[in-house]
């Protein structure tokens, strides 16, 4: 298990900021760009030798990383991605930084849109540094560790030489209730699983107030949280300092939550058969992003990861395909019947003519047989921060309509939307979204 991922993420951000932040409006390269830093907004983006797809990729950059911008041309941004080495990334995956600011209020609400009524995506911690990328009315659009959203501008102050401090912990129990207040009698508002990482923002007697990666915030019994001290975090800073080129600031990104899955000894899914259906395959590629990412590949990768996680909880998992094969819809449904599936989950990635369409949708067909399963995804996906949750909806899909077993079809983001596509292509997204799905399945069988 990697520890300190989050802290590594915010390691001495301000020291680097001091190095990077332009002191004047005009840069040393004579460029007229005043917007001098850009944040990468997708999990994995190619950096090419020139401004266009025909140019060979030289490296990858990742979500949340911040780079010095040296030129902007024809929809491409030239960045310095290593000491004095430059390359080009597609502009839709970059957003220009206006300023770096520090959060002045604990549990500052991060919202989906500017406005006090907009959906809350999560909470920011006092002292946390964020990148401001937009402004509207009294609101600022910010990039935090791994979330983007809007906060009330009055709770931000320009970053100066302040150190960022926070402690983090790892859940050390197979299942840990999150409560609304520091008491066993308080309402249960969510659950964490072994290995989940949390930020500890407050401690009261035997309780920690935590913020989970999903954005879930509440109180947990302190006994079940393995705390990493800030001292350990400082060591981590040193380690990262040596290995990261000085032009890169890692705010956090996929690497901070990749492969942290540790199965618990309990087997809450023992005796359950789950059929996982990777949408499309073979001659049927499904949807495709502008970048050439195919739906059939993403669904298969997602299904394989989900399979491992569900098996670690004792489930018997059957895949309708485990390679790039064309499998007719009828055969997929037959698998559910043959194996007497307790749940059939079909995974897809969406596409729409409207390139703005974004987020995750859960479809069911039968109000009686399927709705309960669909509903179990509601809470985990509502707390999901990487993409918005569009909700649970009726869907007349063959694999649901013809299915005798409880079945749902998940659309896990829009490949037609460049921002969604950049998000879903990353390992980090797959890790996070499969974890949310495991939570949903556990809820369903609870
Ligand atoms: Zn599909």
C-alpha cells in the first residue's frame, strides 16, 4: 500500500509555486501569453513534438499537474514538461491558471456551478492551496487535489509563503461507518472500506472528522483509522522532491489512488453470482472519442478491474467476454440466466451529439426486478467527484429488457465529450469508478 499519496500531492506546492509563478506579465521567451501556467484536466494526455496529432508523442502528462506554458497555437498548448524540454498538448485538456489561492475556511463547500444552490461536490480544508481557473460573480472556479468546482471567492486568499498542513489516514477495518456527528447514535451517512484514504480535519475524543476521496465528509471512530503523521509526510516530500522535475507540480492525480485495493478477510458477497458484461467487442467498437479511445476497450478494462474487486469480497464473477470478442446481445442475456446471476451489470461509455453532455447514468428496465439494484448505485455515484451523476433512469436496452435476472446498465461517461473522455481514459478513473460500483453492490446485498 502506498502511503502519503495525498501529501505527496501537495508537497511543498508553494516552494515550487515561487519558482514557477511569473513575476512579470512578460515571459523570458518573449511570448505575449500572460496566462503562464496550465493545469492538465485529463488523466493521461500525450505531449507531442509539434502542434498536431501527426506529431509523435514524447511523454504523458497527468490530471492536476501544472506546467509552464510557453506558446499557444491552433488549439495546441506548448508546455515545458521537463527542465527546458518542451512539447505540445491538445488545448481542450489544458486550462490556464489565473492564480494560486489558499482556502480560509474549514469544510469550504466545493460546488458544481457558481451559486449557493448548486450541487455540493465536496469540501475543501482550511489551508489547502487551490488553482483558480475562472471567476463569475462572487465565485471562483478552482482545481483542488482531484476535483474541480466552484467556491465562494470571499473564502479564498492569495497564496503566500504558508505551509500546507493536514494529516491523512487509511481505513483499518473492513467496513467503517461514517456518521453525521461524533457519536454512535448519530445518523449513518456513509461507509468506508478497508484501505480507503481520508483527510482528517478535526479530532474530538475518540472520533475523527474526515473527508474521504469521494467527497464524503463526516465522523468515524478514530480506532479504525491508521493515521499518518505530518512528520512522515515531510519525509514523503523529500522523496518526491528528488524524483519530480522542478517544472511539475503534482496536485494529486491518478497515481495517488491507483492500486490501493486491499481485500478484507470478510466475504460479504460469498454465495452471490455477479455477471459482468463489458459492452460491445470485436467488430462492434461502440462509441469512440475524438482521441480514438474505443468504448469496447474501456468497458473490458473496467470489467476486469471490477471483477477482481468483487471476487475479493467473495463473489463468484462471470464475464460475458474477457477479450476483444463480438458477443451477441442474446448470448449476454443467456449468461445471466445460465449462471442464475444475482446481479447482471452491463458497462458502457456514452456518446451524444451534444458535446457538452457529461456524466454517469444508471439504467434499469423492470421497476420490480431491477430498480433496487439500480438504486444501490445512487449514493456511491452521488458522492463520486470525478464525473457528475446524472441519476437512475428507465432504459429500454435489450440486455435489460430480455433479462430474467436483476440487471442494470451503466453509462460511465461520455466519450463524445472531450473532457469526460480524458477523464475516463485514465487508470485513476477506473480505480475510482469500480470502487464506487463495489460500494453499490455491497449496499444491494447488505
Ligand atoms: Zn455502449
